[in-house]
C-alpha cells in the first residue's frame, strides 16, 4: 500500500467508466502509486477510455470498497497504455447507513462478463427494485449476479427520465433463487449519474436529506473536453460516506 491508497505496484485491478446505457470495464495493472494518483497499465481495449472522464478503480471481487478519480491522461508506450488517474478518493461501501423504503420499481441492469478466453460480453437484464435508499437498492432479477460485480442501473421512479447509477453487488440473499423464480441481490451505489432529484423525491418521506447543488455540478469537466467526456461525468453524485449498502 502507498500514499494512503489501497493499491500497490504490480497489483491487478479493473478500471471502469460509465456510459449512458452500460458500463465498460478493463483489466489493468498498477505501475505507480503516489499522493492521490495511480498509474495503470492496460491493453488495447483501454484506449477506448476518454481523458477527462470519471473512472472507478476496483479490485475484482472486492465488494467492500470503491475508489473514484479522474482520468487525466493516457500515454501509449511499447508495453501498452498507461492511464494516469488523479484525485482518487476511496470509501468503504460496507460501513454506510441510510433508511430504506419499500418499493416496486422497474429496473434495467447491465454488466460485463469476462469469459475464460478473456472475451468480454455485455449483458442486460430486467429486474424489480423491492426497497431503496439513497445508498443502494435491493432488487429481484431474473439472472444471478455475484458479489463484487459492477453494474449499471436504470431505475424507473415514474418520472420522465430514469435514475441512472453505477453500483456494486454487495449481497446475494441466500436461498432467494427458490422464491418466485428470481434472485435477490443488494446493490450499493458507487455513483449516481442521472436523476438524483427523482430518487430523493421518492425517498422524501423516510429521508430528510436533499441533494445539494454540488450533487449535479459539473465542476470536474475540464475545459475543452469533448461532449462525450462531459456526458460521462454529468450529474454525478458521490454516495455518502456514512450510509448503508442495500
């Protein structure tokens, strides 16, 4: 470990970036760790990442913590693509508390599956959110998801646009596959990308917190960034540090 970040040189990680409809995840290796900065070595697929975008740095299978930073630059060298991620902030996802509200909301879940041959497949399935809080949801889906899986969520709160979030599966309810033909999982929000107001309106009778202007302010979009990079960080609301995972 170095400089207060939970990473070390040579460690294998994943870096993920959210799009409007799904999530992209890439395998990388740590080459350098300094104060709030990590340099990651990726293959050709990492070239699709966009400088200026917010990215999540994640240890595969670790459902307890998450780190976010900004992809400052990508340098192509002989050994691959070096991703310089700045301003990293990490938090424990298993030490969060927030009141929950029962729900019956349609949701679309997207995630990436990596085969034994290294090939990636994007999967999308339908589900129902059965309870929600400002830090995550419990939902029933048709397809099983393993703990630690990164997911892209679109939740319909009955408004004109869905609430879109990046999350991580933190709990699989034991035995739930035998009830009603589905699977229950707890998903903790890592970042809310769109529709934070709709979610807090839904939770207003159990949650007094209201989103601040910073929740949707685009202060992490660099000057001269592309529209795609702007979209990648638009309306991002970091999850609170003292809430409960679903």
